[in-house]
């Protein structure tokens, strides 16, 4: 049996299905990211495999928060919500550089600024008669260069990445989104990643606990991690709009983590994440 664990060949696999839930057939034709489709896909793989490789970004993918059509002003909140989601799923988490400060897709303005060899899809799309505006949007949203722009260390020249000219254009938002700024922000994206990593290390249920989907709505995802009688509920609002806290969530649970400084019991703020400890 080629799939038998006894062969000892694979420790885990990187599933791609959850990275493809906002596309039509191929990745170049994007649709609106519908949270429920993402939830169902995550649940499917969390329950189908004993152990997952938990990731949302890598060098071959655009930045995940840029997939949210209603991201708006909530870059930090969405980044922290995704950190909470990723660090509470069952499996080994993988972080891509820049994810820990909430980097977004590149701000490329023309094809000359794109280096990804796959951008030759633009020429193919031209031959197929696809309108110029749509062709460029395909590149903007899907090019692998989105996840390959220089790391944004500072607000200075070339984002502190190099004194020379980087091989890819530095994102113009580096003046606001950079490591130097994040290090001084106790409520920033970097600080929240550190908090979630620490929680994962100190809560055995997040390391070895089972996974159970509790609620999958249009915008809110709730799942439980359980071990030795202890239960942690991960609550994620995956949209830029406020949402009602599902009735299935025990409102008396102890709040372990939240990506907002203040949290309303019954209403989830845009891209709000909560981690609750449920007493039995």
C-alpha cells in the first residue's frame, strides 16, 4: 500500500485546496473569497488527516489577507485573526516571512515590475481576447511576486532590505508596515503572533488536542480543540463586518486571547478573533 504510514515516507502533506477556494478551475480566475467555503475546506482536512501542515502563505501564494475583498482599514485586525486561526488549528504551523507583520500584496503598477515567470499568462490571455483590465487584475491578484516582495524591515529606503536595488519593487506601504514599527507596538500584528506562539507552547490542548468543528456560518467559524477534559474554542469572524456571536458559543468561557483590546460579549467586531477556555 503506497499510502501506508508503515512506509515512513511522509511526515505530513501540504494541502492546496484551502488556497484554491476563491478560484474558478485555475488560480488566475479569482472569485470573491467566501468564508464558508474556506471553513468547510479547513474542516475537511483537519478531520481527514491526523496531522496537517497549517499554512496560509508561502513564496508561491499571494498574501492571504489581500484575498479579503472587504479588508479596508482592517489590515491589522485581519492579520491577527489569521494568526489566531492558524495557531489554533491542529497540525504544524508554517509562517511565511512578512506574515508576522501583516504584509500585503505588492503594489505593482505595470507588467515591467513583475518578475514571476508565470506572468506570461498575460500574453496568453491577450491572445484569448480577455480585456486588458481583466488581464492586469489577474496578475495583480494572483502573481507569486505578491509573496516575494522584499521584507519590510524599516520605513527607510528600500524598506531597510538592501542599500542596492532589490530584485522586486518594495511595497509603498513599507512606511507604515515594517518590523521597526511593529516592535514598538504592544497591540500590533507582531506582538499578537508572539502571544499566539507562546499560548500554543503553554497549552497542551493546542499542541495535541483533537479538532471538532462547532459552527460554520456565512462569516463566523468556531471550532474546538479538546484534550484531557479541557476545551478551547477558537472563534473567527472572517469578514470586515460585525457579526453576531453564535449561540453555540459558551459566553461564560474564559477569554484567553483576543485581537481587540475590548470585546463585546454578543457581537464580534470586523475580523475579530477570540480564544475561549470552556469549563466543564
